[in-house]
DNA sequence: CATGGGTCCTGAGTGC
DNA sequence: TGCACTCAGGACCCAT
C-alpha cells in the first residue's frame, strides 16, 4: 500500500527521468487511463519532455514541457518500473512509456485501482488532488494550526487522518503507527484532542513518515521501488500487523480492531479508549501515556 | 461542508 | 485435496 514514504521513494528514484522525452506511449489496458481515451492520452504525451517530477500526497506529478501534467496514483497495488528495453514484460503490465534515454517506464497494477490522468495546464485534476490537505511537513502546520484543524473534525482520529483532505499522504500503516507513537486511541473523536496531544500527534506523524522515507518505504507484499528493491521499514513498525504480539513498549498484546472501516492496530494499554473507562488490569509502572 | 457507505479488482485466506 | 466464498485496501461518487 504505497503511502507518502513509498511514493516519495519512487519519486526520488525517478528523478533521473527529468529532461527526458516520452518518445512513445503504449496503453495495454485502457482502464488504467482516467478521464481520456487511450489514443488521446498517447497523443497528449508523445514528444513531450519531462521537466520535473513532484509529489503531492500519494500522487506523482510529471511536469511536462507544455505545462501539462501527467498524474499517477498507485492506489494499493500499482507499481512503476524503470526498465531496459529487453527486460521481460511482467504480468499485469498495463502502460509502457518509452523514453529518449532508451529506458522504459512501465506501470503494473494487480488490482487495477490506480493509473494515470493527463491534465492540461490549469486543470485542477480529480477531486482528491484539488481538495487535498496540507503536506505533513508543511512548516505552516505547527502545533497550534494542527490543533485547530483537529477541532473542526467530529470523526475519529483514524478516519480523520486517513482523509486526504485533512492531511495529505497518510494511509493505514502510518496512521496506526503515528497514533501508537502519540499514545492516542484511534477511536478518539478528533476534536477532543487537546493542544498538547495535537502537538504529540503532529510530531509522531512526522517521525513515522521520516523514518519510512529513510528506510525507503514499508514492504508488506508487493511494494518495491522502481528497480524491484523492497523497502526496509517494516521491522521498525510498532503495531501494524503485530496483532497477537506483545507491545514493544509495555508488553500488552497488540489487538486488531475495526475503526472507520479499516483494520486498525492498537495497544489497549498504551492507547486508552476515549469513552469507556476500561482500565487495564495490569499496570506497567513506567509507561503512563498522559 | 463533513460524514459514512458502496464501488472498483483480484490474490490470499478461510470454511466446508 | 479441492472448491466456493469472503475479505482487504485508497479514492471517488453519492446520499444524508
């Protein structure tokens, strides 16, 4: 599930494409091109030079020399590959972009959820991009601003953090990790978090994302970088997919529950329920979260 | 506007 | 052992 650290890892690996032209574009699966038919898509891209590659949330943006943009979203199972011409074509390869350097950019997607969108200059893009919230590392988002953002939301922290219009780039893995690190329960209504908790959560979000980027992403299955190399962040995760195992902070068993329709990993001792005054039977002396 | 539910897709996992 | 079934997940669209 590519989230901000995975998409950023891919973006950095693709920076070598800046300055190259797209000489030919082959759409194998039409469904992987959104908002235009494959032929229009092909004609819109061929001959264009890639000037820059940016990231916004989980979107990759290829800035082209006519000021149009090639958008790419990997959703859960999308993968970009940087290939040499002779490399074998893997199953579920849906789009091939032949570059002036002789390299080839390939899009593969097991689930068919992600894909490309071509945006003319000035096109705000799909709703999710147009209404996307601030980047987690935006220096304008400080403790006070983040607290004010949370106060406007009645939904759970889990649902709020997953909402890309609240903040860009977080997904299921890093939300669970950030909430654990901030010692906040995923079911806590966002507006109930006090200023100190908001500061703790913002710091935790930045910590888990920064760690993810430094380890080149989390691989649990399909995610790799553009050369097929898996990320190395999985061993640093504290709660995600660790249900049934002891909490690394207090030893309580990590549980998997359902919050905002998503599988959610929580330490019942470190992350206290907001309403129910359920109290742990065991008290670990040195880990009071508040 | 914020919120929640259905939808897309298919490999992995579960149950019989 | 094999088959049928359900589920997971991010963003979009829609209804409330």
